[in-house]
């Protein structure tokens, strides 16, 4: 009897040896792409679990399923001073990944051609594991997660994701259609791409698969077709199924990587207008239940993308909304590390000089609306681009910039400044622009 899992693994190996993914030019770098680097930043991931800001230097990061190395390069850029280790079942992909990091001057890295299940053979422990766009290809995702868990430091974290059954379903239907034509039996070649494009071109525009899945880029981009319509082994699940997988692997859910896009309350025009019993019922749901309700009525996420780790390692902390004045006075404020670049500093300085707004949302668009900082808050936060600042120093800088109450013309007190700053800094932290930690 043929071992179907081994057969699928070999097909995937052949596919990625023939067409390593992603096929991004060796010279291209994500440096400066703040939005892209965000989800590769170890500092951000750990802050969501501990409300502490860690230093990436000396950490060991694994890219499990590194492909041609573009995400390994992103991990190196987002986490300066960390060691990057990559594994992939495709030897050709590993060779390209090594060449990519060497080309961009990354020194502390190593790559291995191996499967995720073989990870314990490395004899290494990792502070962070990036398993991006891989889990849904594994024959047994629980076994894969268990292998990663076995090499994870006690306080380490895993980024893992799975295709959404609800958002991705129509693509899975397209894959099944093309598989029925025998196109996906072997690694797709030029003639297979031509057949798929001919079929999609000649389908009526109103046909569901064409209307909902076909994009103009697919007419020329082979990578896009391989990652979608011709992706072998692709699967989709729901949030409850993902949580079941985590429980089976004895891993603890931490947060969604794109947490700001999973707030059930934000789906309503005004949550307070709901009947009281409905509002109370929704508010009483567990995190797992709320995430499932979100995907049921608004399945916009191709990936169910989350952080997880060893159970019981999360350090309890108090939400900023519930901090006491004493806690605020003992806090340290950090700018999100990827925002500490010359371009941001220059634009903030220009906004201060012109007494105009600084559009911070252009770097991390957390909402559909533009998010601006007025010139006073921009000037107050400017020193954060050079180094973290105690909350008291931030408050004192505000006082110097606006020493008088504009209504009473009386001197602005420290208490007044704190009351003005707290809600603004809380929002900036909730949207990911700032990291505020309590000094212990």
C-alpha cells in the first residue's frame, strides 16, 4: 500500500525544488518595509504575552519552512543581533536561502535541508519559531507543532498559521477542479500553466471560481498560481479546529498576529446600540468563541495567523486601561522598533516645524481611517526615536511644550498632563505604534 503522506511530501519536495518559493529576486530586501517587518519582529510578539520589551540580540530564531529565504532575511532585519536558523524540505530552496542571506550581509545564520518533524535532530533550542505558510501543507499539523514545541525554549513563541476554510474555500474548489483534470499529478510545467490560464480566460466572467478567485496578475505570475490554484496539499480549517490542533499539541494560544483585525466589537456600527442581552452574551464569549464568531460573519482573512507557546508561561499583567496613576508614573515608553528609522524622524520633525499633523497610520495602517498625531504629541514623542523614555520624562516634556492651560492660562500640572497623555498613549499602544512596559 502506498504511503500517501510520503507520496505527498515527495511531490511537495519536487515542486519546491523545481519552483522554489517565493521567487523574489536575490537583490530585493524588505529593509524599510515597516508593515511587512512588523509580523517578523520578536519584540512585538513577546510584548503581547508579557507586556515586557525584550532585546533580540543573542536570541535564536528558527524559520521552519524557509523556502528561498526571503522571510529568513526579514527575520534577520527585524531582529538585529539574533541568529537565524532555517530549515526546508527542498535542498534547492535551502541553497537559495543561504545565498540570499550571504548576499545581504547577514553573518549569523545556518540552513538545513530537513522536514519539520526532523527538527529534534538539530540539538538546538529556539527563542522564536516562524512557521509561516507551512502548517496547512503538513499531513499531520499536530505532529509538526509538537516537533517545534520540543525545540522551543520554555518562554519561547511560535508563529503558526493555517488557511481559512471560509475565506479560502473557493480556491480549494478550484484546486479540486484542476486536480480532476490531472494537472496537479506532477509538478506543474509551462503547459499546465497555459491550460489553467486558457480555462480561466474562456470561463464566463460570472462563473464563481473566475469571479471570486482570478486576478490579472495570474495571467503572467506563475508563483501566484502555484501558491493558489495549483497548490498541492492545501487545506483549510476554522478557528475552533485550529484551537483543537493547539490543544492536541499541548500549546497555548497567545494572540492573533494581526490582532487589530479580529475585534468583534469593531464589526458593529455602535456596539452599545445592540439589545443589552445580546451585548452581554457576546461579551461573555471566550476568546476562541469570539474569533469564531468573527470569521463566521466577516471571513476576510486568508490566513488564521497566531502566536502560541508552552502552556502556563504567560506572565499576568494589567491592561493599560486599568493601570493606576502610580503604575503610569513607573512606566517606560518605547516606540515600535521598526519605526525608529530616519524617514520617520524626518517626517515627524517636519510636522513639528510646520505645526501640522503627522500621519503615523501610513506606516502601520491599523484602521481604514487615517490616524494622525497633532504637532504637540508628535514633539512630545520625538525623543522616543532615539531611546525609550520614562513616562515621567514624557510628561515633563509635554509640560515644557505647553506650560499653560489654554483655557485658564494657569500652569499645567503634572496631574493634568498625565490625564491628557494616558488615553492617547493607550490608543497608540493598542494599535501597535508604542510599547509601554511597567518597571518592576
